[in-house]
C-alpha cells in the first residue's frame, strides 16, 4: 500500500470512481438508469464514499451521499416493484 494511504482513502477513491464512471456511461448512453444495475452500482459507490468518511467526517459529503443512497434504494425498489407487477398486468390484459 502507498505510505499515508489508508483503507478509508482507498474506499473513497473507489467509490468516487464508481459514481463518476457510472454517470459518464449513462451520459454516453452506454448504461441505462432503468433496471437494477445503475442503482445497485451507484449504491455501492455511495457506501464506499460514506465509509471513507469514517476517519475524517464531513457532514456535507455525508448528506449528499446519503441522499444519493436513498435515491438508489428508491430506484431499486421501483424496478423490483415494476418487475413484480408486470406479469400480473399481462395476465389481466389477456382475459
């Protein structure tokens, strides 16, 4: 490991990279915000950044990451809800 670089630094860099790359891929049309992959990977990035605040806490950074984590959880729940209700709506349209 690099001298002076701690686990929380590595987690913060990894989380930041994940969030930025994911956003870039979305802007390029290479990944969609629909489905589970975007919110799940974004949630991972948020948790890594939040864990990096373990040593040097920063309230504004924590709040923005907590907000993005909640948005990601909402996206996951919405996707799962839509997938769950989709088969029932197909059956009701047939009859």
